[in-house]
C-alpha cells in the first residue's frame, strides 16, 4: 500500500537469497540461527505480497484456481527440493570438501537470487498503477476495465492517513476476526503432515533394521505433494466454477478432521497410518478457497484484504514457531498425543469460524457492493460498474447463496 510491489518483493527475495547462500559457510549453530532469523524476516514478505498481486489481477470467479496454482507451486518446490536433496546426498556429498547439505544451501541461494532479479522486471504492481514494460498501454487499460467490470477495486499507493482509516475499519469489523480464526486454524492444522518424514525414518523391519533407506525416505513424501497439487487445483477450480467457497473449505476441513482423528488414535498398522498421513495432503484447498472468498467479499477494500492476509501470515508463523514446542515435540514422535488431537480441534474451530463468515455476509451483503463502510461509500458515490454477466456476479448472485 505504500511501496510498489515491483521493487519491494524482488529486493526482499534477493536479500533472503543471500542469507540462504551464506548459510553454507556458517561455522556454528548460533550463526545458523542468526542467518535463519533474517532469512525468515525477508522471506515472510513474499507469500502475502504475491497473494495480494493475484487479488489485484484476477476477477472473483478466477481467484480460487489461480491462488491454488500459486499455492501448489510451493508444494512443487518441496517436491523438487526432495529430489534435489536425494540427488545431493547421493552425488555431491563430499565434493570440493563440502557436505550435501552445504550444496543444498548454495544451489537454493543462487536460484533465489536469480528469481529476485527476474522479479524486478516481471512483477506488474496492480492494474491501477502498473508500469510493466511487457504490457502495452492498451493491455493495461484492458486489465483495468476487466477488474472494474467485475466490481473489484485494485491497489494504489495511498497516503498514510488513508492507511490508518483502513486499519480502523479492519479492526472494527467482525469479519476480520472470523477470517483470521478460520485461516489460522487451517494453517496450524496443516502441521499434521510436517512430521511424515520422521515417521518414515522411524519405521523398522522385524529385525530392527530401517524399513526404508535414506534415499527412499526422501522420495516417499513426493506422493503426498502430488496428492496436494491435484486436490488443491481441482477443488479450487470447482470452487470457481460453482462459487463453492465455504463449501470447499468446510469439506476439506472435514477430511482433515477425519485424518487427524484417526492419527490421534494411532492404529496398529503402519500402512493405515501412512494412508491417513497421505490424506492430510489432500486438504490444502481449504485455505485457498477461504482466501478467494475473502477477496470476493472485500472486493471494494484492496488495502484491508492485503493487510488481513499479512496479519494472517504473521500469526501463522508465530504459531508455527510456538505451537510445536508443546504439541509436536520430538520426544512425542511418532504418535504426538497432543499434536494430532490439537490438529483435529483446529479443524473444528476453523469450520465454526467459516460458518460464522457465511452468516455474517448473509446478514450484511452490502459489504460486497460498497465495502466495510457502506454509508460512507454511498455518500462518496464510489460504486463501480455493476456486474452484469453470469461470470461476473457476486457469490450470492452466482450461487444463490454465499
């Protein structure tokens, strides 16, 4: 809202790439901790920043699938990293006197810096203020008209006073807290599959030998990532087509509830445990459908939706840093008697918050037409072009319900 994304996001990525690269030379654990802290500070800008770009360039009926594609790009990155990690362990460990993990930081750092430099050229800001070299003036105007015809206001560089006013609207709106409750519990519940690798490493044959080699352990989770990619894109494409935002979110959350409930009981069969671990990978569509729904509801509030996503990501990271200290302790591996029940509880809590959003928007439908302060917006006469075509209708108009 205050600095162009085309400058802010690439510079942060280049800096975090440098911290990643420097990690390979860290002489001790304290240095690694310091480097990882600053890496996290700069990396944390990327996800909410890119989500905000997507909010600004795609119409409401296009958002679910696009957000899912962005989300699964991270999953695909994890798949690629798993393949690279396995290859480095096998082929580069000891080359030039460096361990495989050092080569991993070198390669990851170089790739991050490269894409940060590319970002300086390709990131287009928002349709209202874009100066992207690869867009002609007629294309820029087409993008502005496309979003305006869908009733969406896109981001601009705004005065600090306006930012304060938007923050006040955010703080006073119950919708903010319902979204945060729904999204945070989604993200914290997703930690349930973060420990799949430890489970695989702990599997043993009858004679006490490891069931899988290190190489195989690194490859098996790729199946989970593949499930995540297919389900995330497929379910969010459905949420775009049918305007099933809360339905997809609640459905995926219910799957997560089932999977984590079974894992809480920790069946005797390791194959059953593995199957339900894999099921947890199928539930990520929950969060991206919720983000798309937020953007639909707050189509007139670009600053509020951007700030809300940033707050959500900040609190997610805070939870990921603190919750595992009690819920996902290494000493509790692999059963995690606190972690899996807590993940199930988060699933229930998120469902309750999502249904709260549904009731709230049904009670105050003017939010989608006028924003969080309808009376002030009407006085200012800021209503944009009313959506006309079926694919440009609000969620209420497209589906007959929110």
